[in-house]
């Protein structure tokens, strides 16, 4: 069995508001799930729409929830804004005044966060200045490659609304990342899981923490479900990268919940017979 050399956990689109709400409960559930797993990620990656209303109170509660967990895990935190976030309060509340786009390196893995937001608009864009900055960052390979995070997915979608509010002109990003050490791009915004490629680089569009859009509703309908969400586990091997959805619900129905050894006993016996 292969084990990943490095793991990053991605939480996207919690949509907290000024007053406590169900969104806080879902964020707490995600963080509790992480702690119970005993997985030790290099980083917690927060890919936008941390707030639904851009309120300072919502960012303060995100920090109060996430920072102690990250400290306990020894994990870095990289947060980027989404279209519901407000740049000023986000910078002060989440980044202590640092730029909205930035790069960190943890154990040889470079994690780059981009700001695709357009003030007052739901779609995403990347300006020439930020793309030039990204080109400079990627000019030199990182020891274990780069994970690139942005809120708006740069891949197509058939969703009637998201198709109009995604990242515009993704070819500009394609030209910058082509041939670089970027191993995967991870995004939020869509509230539905999808995967694709840009410049032959895998692109992972993550679940939201609490509200899931229906990617195949009845004809002529748009539909979303509350309390069906998830987070993402990004595992990096020497030559591979694997993204996995971790489903979240406050009241799931368990089919089984038993120790690993008991659940896998039949497989151990089967493989022992082959030897």
C-alpha cells in the first residue's frame, strides 16, 4: 500500500455571516473530522467565500475556529478570497494585512494562492500584474512542485449560472502554468465536485462545506441541497497527486463504523491464500 509523502486539506465556501449560524456548525464539523482522523496535513487550504457578507465578525470566527486546529496539527494556513468576500475585511481578518495573493513553501511543497475576485461581481479574473507575479514565482521549480489555489475554476461547467460566473479568459492562466512544476490546481466556488485539466495539469473543483449544487437536475431546474457538503484531501506522492472528497453531514446514516482490522480481515485471509 502506497502512502502519500505530503497531504493538504482543502476547506472551501463555508459562507459564515456576522451572526453565528448553521455555517459555523458545518465549519466546526469539518475541523472535528480532521482532528479525529489523526491525519497530519502540511497545510489547511481555505479557498474562498469564507464569509457570505464580508463582515469582520465572520472572519474573526473563521480564525478562532481554524487557527487552534492548525496549531495543534502543526499545519500552515493559506486563505484566499472568493466573490462573497470583501477585500479589506478579508485582508485584515484573515491575512493580518498581507497581500491577497501569496506563496508559501512547506516541506518543499510550494502552495500558491491567487486572488481571482472582481469587486462587486460574481465572476473571476486574473489581471496582468498578478499573472506576471505568478510567472516570476513559477520561474524556479520548487523541490516537490507547486499546488495552485484559486477560487474560480478555470475549467468549463454546464451549470447554467456557474458557466457565466467562472474564471474569464482561462487561456491567460494556461499560458503561464504550461510547462511549469504546477502539479494540481484546486478551486472552490462551484459548490459541486468536478475535475478537469488546464494545460494538461489536473484541476480539482472542490465541494463546499455546507451547500451542494445539483449538477444534473431535472430539465429547466436549478437545485441545491443544504447540509450535504464536504472537504477535500489532496495527497501528493512522488509522481502522483490524488484528490478525494470527504463528505460532511450533521446526520449521516452509517452503513458500517468498525475497526479497520475487523473490516479488512476477509481481505487479509484472501491475500494470505494467494501466497
